[in-house]
């Protein structure tokens, strides 16, 4: 990549980062908006249950349903499982 392309990529990355920082600044404000009515915060147990345990349980339920309801046949490779070698030692020496 030559210098012109590197400069263009750097300017684009810097501009994008700057715009994202400028757009996200209202999210960091400490003043409340009109009609803002925040609820009570979550405890540590509630947070872990909501963001860690619940997704793991949901994943386990979906994976279990897929495993139980799988109706496909045995997925063994048919070409390697039915090969028999007759007289293996004699053919190996030949």
C-alpha cells in the first residue's frame, strides 16, 4: 500500500472514530431527560442470572432439542468403515 492509500485509510479511521465519539457523548451525560424514570438497579445475582445463566440455559435447551430430535442416520464415513484387507502381510511385501 502506498503512502496516499495509507493516508486516506488513516483519515477515514480517524474521522469515523471522531464522529462516533461525538455521537455517543449524549449517552455519557449525567443530567436526566424529561420523562426519564429509571428503575432500581439489578443486584449481582440478578445480573449474573440474566446475562450469564439464562443464555447458557437457553443454549442447553436448544442444543438438547436438536440432539434429541435429530432424525439423521449414522454419520459414519461409508468408504472407510467397510474396507477389509485380505492377506495384509503378503500384499505388503509384494
